[in-house]
């Protein structure tokens, strides 16, 4: 009888629109929960993975000529070394979501800390292309899993009034580490830079021992006592967590009534169509707007534009840092959707300026949309398909990244202005996509956001 009632609530429609699984929260909007020491430590542990990822992304540009000269690599061999991060990313996107759902967020973070250290040490001690490629492959696997895991874990442990800023912190650390790697890599030996890259992995490994598992993952796996203990630890010993416990339990119960055993085929049900389109669309459009090309091929872009590398890296670092800090500061005040729209417009404008700069042989910066995309892509999927959906989104991200990465040098040789006009065109498509399909999530719990997407 109860199950029948739940199914009626799920499938009830009013004026042709599907109703959310849970009603909007009204009683607890006034409850602005504070940061607690445990919550802060947990966010820092996740952010360490993003620090490692930023070092990985930023590593190949500043050390290119050092490695080629010292190890005697050809340009093609070094290009293959750079692309191994994307190959590893494909592997990570296939297995990452399922691993995270199977063993939990905390254990996955522990494994990633060790993986990052092994990958960096392999590169730091490399004597040839094969060892370099293997280390880069390991780092690519770890970074791909981190790009899914870090925002998921932080979003699941953080109260709604802090969620936007907290997830943006993980992205801010990644941008800062990219900028740091760009700058430091221009002045120190490539082996020393690789050894520096091991530090975030080591810190993550240590911190993760002292943080709780995601309460929502514990609730999903039926560990009620551990779930409540973890939530209380995150909110503080004197916090009233009863309403949050009830809401998570209610949502988890309804999700289990819909689908007890999630598989990749569950994603293709009608009720998940919109979140799948939004999640994958955002990942693909991010790549086709050229953001990763800017990051991975910064040196080539500046050489083509006649700009010294050091000045170029400083420009990139400054714009990335300012854009991410502004996103973190404004997200919970103005909402995710308006900021995403502004960022995509900024990216389009930046690509147009870059195209113009090649015509005039100057250079301008661009905006970053990554923090908002990372947050939206992990908020919209319900618990029962989060692992499979995360796998699909990461796969979309890495496949499109591979396409853009492999085509970039050829496009740049064909026409530098034309390359960035193509990226600007993709940004125009993204502007319409966000305006039409992407919802606002500010001030809503994860359960409210995810249930509002579910439709029959």
C-alpha cells in the first residue's frame, strides 16, 4: 500500500507536468548551517585531489622543451605523452563512477591519493618515453575520477547554504594549482616539478583517514546508524539533524522503490532524459568551446600569437584565478544559472577576442565556466543512477576532450582565427542550451533538485 502511494506521488501530473518526488523545503530555509571543523577538513581532503588534478593539467605546457631536450624525445613522442592524460581520463571515466558507488567516496579518495603519488614518482624518475607515458596514464585515470568524485562528495556533505561556495573551493584549488604549475614550471626542472606534484596526493591520503564517509552514500547502502553518525559529525555535536535525516531517508526510500539495482541501462528511461541531456550537454559544450585547448596548448597558442611564454602563462593564471574566485564568491548569492550564462557569454566573447588577436597579433584572456559546470553536473542525478550517470558524463567529457585535443594543432595550422571562431560558435550554442534546459539550484537541497528532474 505504501509503495503504491509512493508510485502515485512520483507519477502524478498536473497540467501535463510531472511533479517532484519531494515538495520544496519551506520550514528550514532560515537554517543557515555553519562550517564545522570536520566539514572543513572533509572539503580540504577532496580539494587535495583537485590540487593534484590541476598540477596534472598544467604540467605538460611549461616543461615541454625541457623534457624533449633531456630525454631526446621527438615532438610526436611528447604529444603522445601529453595525450596520455586524456587516454587515462577515458579509462577513469568508465570505471570511476562505479568504483565510487561500490566502495564509497572515502575509500576511493584514499586510493586516489596513492595513485597520484605513484604516477608523479613514475614521471619524476623516468628515463624514457615509455615510463613517462605510463606515469601520465595513471595520473589521467586519477584526475578523471577526481573530477567526478570531488564535487559529488562535497555536495553530499555540505548544507545547501554552503554548497555552492564549498564546491567552488574544490575548483578554485584546481585552478590555483594549474596557475602554480604554469608559473613554477617555467623556472624549475621538470623532475622537481613532478616531485612537487606528489605533495597534494600525500596530504589527501593523510587527511582522508580523519573524515567521515558521505552520509547520503551510507543512507543509500542501508547503513542507517553510520549515516546518522556521519551527518552529526559533519554538522557538529549539538546540531539538530532530525529534519535533514528524515528528508534524506524519505528520498532514499522512494528512490529504492523505483529502482533497487542500478545499471547503465536504467539511464535510458524517460524519467532521466532531461538530467542526462543537461549533464552530458554541459560536458560536451564545455570542451567544444575550447576551454581545455587553452589550458593544454597554452604554449603553442602564445608562440603562434607571438607572445613570450612567461607573459602568456601569467595572463592565463590571472584570468583563471579571478574568474574562479568571482564564481565562488557570487554563486550562492546570485545562483548557478545566471553565473553559468554569464560565464558562457564571457567564453564566447573571449574566443572572439582571441580570434581577433591572431588577426591583429595581440592576445586577450577569457572566462572560465568550469566551477559552475562541475556543480550542476553532480547535483542533477538521483542516488540510484548517480554512479552510471557520472560515468556517462565523464565519458562524454573525455571523448569530446580527446576530439578537441587531437584536432587543435591541425585547426591552428589551418587558421588560428578560424579555430577560435569555431569555439565561439560552440559557445553560442551553449548560451541557448543553458537558457533553455539548465535549471536554477540555489537554495534547494540535493533531494529537491534531483526529484524535480525525475519524470515518467
